[in-house]
């Protein structure tokens, strides 16, 4: 059984309990647009996660609130918060803590299988929610994306190949993220991610997910003309992520946005 299937199996067992959770009053939404125009810098989405199947335990020296504040101060444009508890030591409460620590919009990063998870994300302060196409049928993708929009959340649909990207487009999404990491093997394939991002050019707002560990990596992605990029484990390995993120933010702002895709 691959890593993704183990995560999904655990998630299916959690759904009933999640449906019974008493929800707080949701905070106001923070509106945002990931779409970049000519000359606009690449947006950086900085991730908060305490553990991952690929890297193991990550830094917890800063609290979630402190790390969110540090990310904003260093130049992040958006936060991504892992909410899965079993494999990432996350929680929906981390959404509220991150939101309290910054003025940035917050993406709920979860393995969404049920509308109850969308309601939890909204109640705890998410402004957007990740929906992984690979985990769902095309009909289920469309249903969850529609429910997210109905609750005011922006759905960000994650794909790994052109077939999944077509499903995301059919669901009416405006934002598609291409994960360079294979969720079964956890291996990074930048060539595949670049190919799919190229295929999506002109079809959606495009987000590069995973595989960015250095300012040079950010510069490379910025030069392709994609709209945003998520940076996760590289920042989470740092007890003080500010200096690394500041260097990445400089590359995001200053790298010429000439489109390299022919």
C-alpha cells in the first residue's frame, strides 16, 4: 500500500468523528487573487506543517502563530496549513492560530474526502482549501469544489498529470496546483511538473507545488511565468525560517517574468 492510500484509509476512518465536531463561529474571509499580470512577481505560499512522511519531524521551535508571523514578515504572500493529524501532526485549530499570527490569506491543506472537512476549514479560518484530484472521482471533485465556493472558500485543485488537470478544469476551478512530488512514492519529478504547468498555460491560474528548497529554485520557477509557488519542508526545517524565506522572496520579486514555455 502506497503512502497516499495509507493516508486516505486513515482519513476515511476520521470522517465520522469530524462530522461530530462542534464548530466555532467562522472569522471573516480574506479575499485574494493568485492571478499574476505581466510584471507582477511570483506569489510565495509558505507552508506550516510539523511532520511529513518524507522528512519526518520538522521544526517546532516556533509556535504556529509565531511561524505565521515570521513568514509574513519575511515576504510570504499566503500561508498553507497542514490539518491532517495522523501523518502531519496538524489540526484545524492550526488554521486559526496561523490566521491570528498574520494578515495573510490561509490555505487549508488537507486530504479532503467529505464536505464536513470543508465546513471545518471555513469555521477555523481558511480562505482557500486544497482538493487533491487523485483522491476522488471526477464527480466528487466537482461536488467538493462547488461546496467550497458556496461557503466562500477558493478551491485549489491539486493535480499531477494532464488527465487530472482536465478533471480540474471540468470542475470549473480557477486555480490548479501541480505537485512535483508523487504522493505514493514521495519522489520529486520536476520535469513532469513543468510539462503539466506548460499544458495549463492560458487555461488556469497555475501554482507550482513541492520541490523548492533554495532561492535558486524559486528563481527558476518564477522565470517560467507561473503564478504562485508553495514552499514547505525547506522552511519547516529551519528553526528561524525568516532569512531563507527573505532570500526566496527577493528572487520571487526580482526574477524577470519572461515566459520560458514556447
